[in-house]
C-alpha cells in the first residue's frame, strides 16, 4: 500500500484502540462517533482519509446492535471519503453463537452480520478467535483470523506451573484445547456437557485424569460463567489441586462475575478484546492485552506481508 496508514475506533473498546496505535507509533484518527437526540447513531470523520489504508477497531460488545451500527456507519463514511482500503478490525465478533440453525424458523445471524459489513464497504476483516471458525467463510472478502492461544500459552509457561492438565469445557473446544496443551507441555482432559436451554449448561461426564494436578480450563469465551463454575467444581471433585481458567473473550453477561467470584477457581485470565467491568478484579479476573498482536497484524496487512507466522 502506498497510502497512509490510519486507525479509527468506535466506542466499544477505545482503550484497546489507543494501545494498538501506541504500538504503531501513530495517533488515533479523529472522528465524531456519538448519538443524535433522536437516538440515531452519528458518525463524522474529522480528518482526510483520501487514498489511505484505514483500519477501524470495533468489538461487537454490549450494546451489540449499537456498536455494530457504529462500525457500519464508519465503514460507509470512510468509503465515501475515498479511503483506498478499509479493514474492519473486530477483536470480538458478536452474534457468533448464531452461526447455524439449531431449530426451525431461526436466523443465521452471524452470516447476516457478515453481509452487512461487506455491504457497508469493508475490503477485509481482521478478527480474533471466532466462536465458530466457519464464520470466516461467510465473508466474500479476505478475513485474517488471529488466535490468542499462543500469547496465553506464553503467559502460563512463564508462571512456572507444575504437573498441569489443560481442560476443554466442552467437546467442541477439544481441538483448541489440544493446541494449547501442546504449547505448554501439559496433559488433556475433556468435560462433556449439555445445554437444556440457551445460556444454561450441565456437566454430564469427564474424560481424563486430573487427580493431583493443576487444571487450566481453556475456552474461547466466557459468557454467563455457568460452564466455568460447573467445570471447576467437577475438577475439584475429581482431585485437581487448583483450577485456573483462561479464555480469549470475557463477556461476563448476567451474574457471571458473581458466579465466578463464588467458584473454586483461583484465577480467570482473559484478553482485552472486550473491556473488563470495574468489578472484575474482585472476582479474581485479570486481563492480558492483545494490542501488540493486532498492531503487528495491521502493519503486516498494510505492507502486504504474510500473517501466517501470527497464526501458529
């Protein structure tokens, strides 16, 4: 790209955006992103983007619909202002749980959101740990899918943990957990669960030996906290000496912080793809920043370099 590199952000995660541009040694693009008195979203760019390679950082966090609209309007404004290329940087992709029909007469919301982003004018997407990897195929534009696993593994390797077992909290996350345990040199256990209704989970059985071991539950997201709390209780009952949890996205919906705070887990580590609530520290929740990884990905995209090294 011959054009300038510029980074803008909406209101979903400005702290992460500021950290990314700090690693890039840039200033955050100036824009008004607010709300009109009638409740409609207002966007106005306050600097020239003609011919620029522009990246818009926006996680689809609560309120999801409002932050999605901010993203769409910013992309549209950048396209109409003649930006050479617009990349939607979506650290957390909302509506990812609705990537298929589980019963009749349901929407495939993740596909609809992908269509909206492409229709708004995005040329490519940069995201992290999609809840369903198949969502990448919903886009008809290039998608760069980063993974937080290597960064989280490096963090735990530096903790000097001994006799560790990595636990997948459900069968769908076995592949993800297996890669993580290979990076830190640990064993693997799997918890089988069922969902009698949305956002409610029940532990059915567990495969693997956790007796006398330090257990690390590894998942892509923490939503209501119910799965984690039940999994941690099961691990303790099976003889685990300690239980730690880590995940890429910390959503903490409903009474998740209360459930986690009352659980047997010693620590919960998430990344800053979603801003942590003020009460997170009291629930033994800590954050690891993914800003360096996103900054490296942005500079590689801007310079048309390979991103493969960041995926391993």
